[in-house]
């Protein structure tokens, strides 16, 4: 039960899915997660959040990948960008699909690229992917609550902000991306405030920011409805319909354990503590076996 105004873990699964069967799992309460290597890893993560230049910048990441694409494929085009992204993240059963899917959406003629806004990907490849296309006239914006980047040779404008209240003008974006971001919002993993409906609030903000007729690229973990406190959510058909209410599906794809699949193959699949194909044995927190990749349109 909640104490005062602060939600507790159980609040996050209450009404999470219309079926009322959502499961609550915890990660931070497990004693074995506080081994010496784990403590060091968590400390380093916190330090990186405060020191903006302790990792490779997005510009450098983009330049290196563009050089790799040119060297390996001889030409930089939507197809070779997708191949390079799949190869780069081949050891992650979700990443290998979602960044290539985003690139596929960016290559579509019906997707306008005038103003591209990435929610929650300040220092990740969800901000980098559109940089690879080198759109001549696109305005690119990246919003993240723990932003590290300050400037960009690719013309990206970085904003430190809340994905539930970006401060961007209404109907100002042609394309919004939410790549492996929505499942974290409101769970406090990245120093954001706890909010049981953080994912729904974020989707409302996306709706507000998008122009009518324009698109959202959304990727989230998928399977059995689960909240892994305080790391992430795992969605099912019921919760997916809740968060995408009002949007029109243009393209929807599913994956399971690193392979494309039909929805019925991943629907209801329980979280695993050590997902095969998830960067080896180091990722031991409960995670989804698969994901859903969606290109959605605001009518």
C-alpha cells in the first residue's frame, strides 16, 4: 500500500493490465545484486551521469559507425544502415531489432522527417540512428532527464527534461521516437520521480507534441504483463492498447529470444532472469523474452 503520496511497488501492478493479472517482480531487493562488482558497476553508472564526457559522444559514435558502413558495404543507404545496426547489436535479443526497425521507419516515404524528437535517448542510439541518415533539412531534438551531451556537429539539439512534460510546443514534431524508454518512465531507475502511470503520461505528451498525421516509433518489452521494480515494465496486448489509445497502427512487429515472431508466440511469455542472447551471463535481472516494435500514426 502507498505511504502518503509516494507509490509503493504494489501500486505499479494495480490496474496495469485490463486483465488484472500483472505480476510484480523486484530486482533491487535481491541480496546477491549487491556483490562487489555490482556495487562498482552502479557507482560507475552514477558517476557517468554526473560527468558528461566519460563516454564516447554521440557524434563520435555516429562517425565511427558511418565509417564502418562505408568500409564494409561501400555505400551508406537505408539498407546498409539497417544491416550495420543489426550487426552492431547482434548480441542483444531486443536491440538487434529495435534500432534497425527505427532505421526502416526513417526510410519510409510516408514518414515526414522535418522535426525529429527522441524521447529519453540522450546518450543512446535512439538519438544516433537519425544522425546516420544525414537528413539535409531535418531538425533533431533529444530529450533526456540525465542528459550528458551539450553540443553536436550533426545539429542535434539536446534538452535536459522530463519525457512527461517536455516543454516543447504542441503539434511541433513530425516524428517522435520512444526506443526502449517508455518501460522505464516513472519507476525511478534514472532518477525520475515515481509515477504509477508514467508510461501513460509520457504517451499523452507524445500525442501533444506530434502534429496530426505524423508518426511515433515505439519499442517496448513484450510478453506477460509484469513490473520489475524499479527497473522496467513488460507489456502485454492489454497494456499496449491502453498506452496506444488514439494512435493508428501503421506497422507492428514482434520478436522472441532474438528471432522475429508472431504476436501469439510471445504473448504471455514470462520474464526470465537470464535471457539467452542478452550480452551473455552478465544481465541477471528479470527481463522480457521479446518485444514489440510499432510505427504509429496520430490521426
